C-alpha cells in the first residue's frame, strides 16, 4: 500500500509547476516613488477640498434649521395667544 501511494505522488506534477507565481515586472525606483507621492498628495488635497465643501454645506443647513425653528416658535407663540 505504501508503494501505491509513493507511485501516485511521483506521477503528479508539483503544484509550483502548475500554478504560475505572480512576479513583479517593474522595480521600485525613485521615479515610481515620486509618482506615487504626487498621486497621494493629489488625493489628500482632493479629500481636503471635499471635506471643506461638506463643512460649508453643514453650516448652511444648520443656519437654515435655526431659521425654521425660530419661525416655528413664533407661529406656536401666536397660536397659543389666539386660544
């Protein structure tokens, strides 16, 4: 039985030969690092601009909400006086 197992495993191809291994076709040189740094800087700047835009929108909506609450309180005050 041990001879049978040894014969079967000898016939099979090793896994490394069947599945190709991913290889890096480029090297990490100074140009690639500089390009990545520029991309990262652009991404951070874009995110910063988007956050600032959202903060302005939030401030605008808060001011609008305060105005609506003020109007609501005034209307409630006048309706209570009428009753």
